[in-house]
C-alpha cells in the first residue's frame, strides 16, 4: 500500500529518532506543514532544533525502512493514523498543553471526539473495586459517555468491560505500539476494543512496554475526557498521575471513597481532601457534568440475598475480613462460617482475597 502523500510527510518528520512532539510542534509553528519543514534549509533548521535532528530533517526525514511497516499496518481497514491537521483529531486533546502530533488508532477513531470520562485505578484492585468500576462504566456508557482508560489489569480492564457492555463503548490509551498487546493477558479484551471501541497510542509501531511510556500516555487518557474518576488507588498509585493531569488540564476529578483501613482507599481520600468530588453513584458524575442519565441506577445483582445469608453479610460489612473476626462478631463456629462463605462465593456475593480475607461484593 502506498501512503497518502501528506501522511508520508508527517511520518517522515515525526519518526525521526530523538525528535519529540514539542520539537515537531515548534517546527510546524515556524514552517506551517511537514512538507515545508522537510524542504527547509539546514541553517534555518539548526536554529530551531539540535544539529543532529536538523541534519536528519534536511536529509529527508525517516527512511523508507521505517515507513514500509507502517504502510503495511495501514492496509488493514481497522487501522488509522490521525495527525494534528486532520479533522478527526480529538478536539479535547488540542486544548491540552502537550498534544501528540500523531495518533495511531485501531478501531472506531470517531470515538475520540465523543463525550468521554476517564476511569482509572489500581492494578491490584479488590473484587469490590473492579465491580464498582465495571458498574459505573456500564451506567455512564449507557448515559452517553465513552469511557477512556489504559488497558491495565485491575480497574482499567473492569472499566473497559463495563463500557463495552454499554451503548457508548470504550477507548484504551496504551503505552506501546499498536502492534503489541500489553499486558498479554488482555489480548481478548484488546480484540473486543478494536472491534467495538478503539485502542490509541502516540508511540510508533514496535514500541515495547517501557516503564517511562505509561505515565506519559496518562495525559492522553485525561485529555480525551471531560473528567477523571479514580475508583481505587494507593497513595503512590500511577492513577493519581492521571488525576493530577486531569486537574492541570482543567478537567473534573472524581473519587470513590472507601474504608479508612484499606490502603487502596488512601489515594482516593487524598484526592477528595485536595478537592476531588466524592461520588457514590454514576448519577453524581452526570449531575456534575450536567448530563442527563439514560439509566438511573446500577444494574441490579441477579442474586437475591436470602434471610439466612443476610446476617453473615451484615457481620462481614464492606471491608475485607477474616474468619476469626467473623467468628468473634457473630458467635458462630468457624466451620459454619466457612460453609456459608463458600456458598456466598459460589453465588458471586463474596470474593476471597489474599491472606485468608473475604470481601462482600456489590
């Protein structure tokens, strides 16, 4: 497949090794278009970018060996590249301080200009946290918000699943090239996103999962959205970076509170202390964003709690708890509690956690 001429100029400029988005935007501001940048004299280029980059630009930019794999990737109709000059470029990102000059998109690129909300949180999420993320995402998707997240394990994956089940779908912003699925366990989820949503990256094809790339992609997660919801986060969680970026971009920040004893609530509580909106339902977010819900509540659990189960669930509460503590609270013997917990787990109302702990699910 031959590349579109304009896109070829963009790629030859942007794929020069060591030439970042800020430098490319500086050159575009000076010359107007990638074609004019590539036609500029070496002396003028050298006044704007380092000598090595100026020489690479003057020599014609990235070579055919770099462009050929990109052209082959674009042969699949599901793959797209959106540049700063394209009408399809997400308008919300244009309002941020550091918009990518190129976006690689797999799937429905039109979703990048839909009303959106970012949902992020811990990779080591609790079952309750994942259930909350999925339920919020499903309800908000049905209410008209595309859900943006980062395809990480834990809260991100739960948010994508919930949003894909709703009517407005989901966008994943990743820290690798789009010819790589990371983490590999999310290959099926990535296929679902490519088919019904979208996967986005600013990184060239072949870019591996480098630790430095994931904090950088967070500005795109927050930049695509009207606001950012943090579901669970420890005090040093990477999702707090996304929340901070959202705040810096003038976006709303929301946080779900949790137990004062849970390490995964500390980050959310910190955000709330700093001014994030405490939310208990998707409706709280829709009201803040001045949107009308198409649905009014979380999907009800298909299981009904019987009278015999309810006392144990009441003793369990909503914080992780071990069997010894349940024995002390209820006065029941451990074998009785173990049998009831097993039945509740089979019914999907209780989940086991590491360390012999149990947690009630929504």
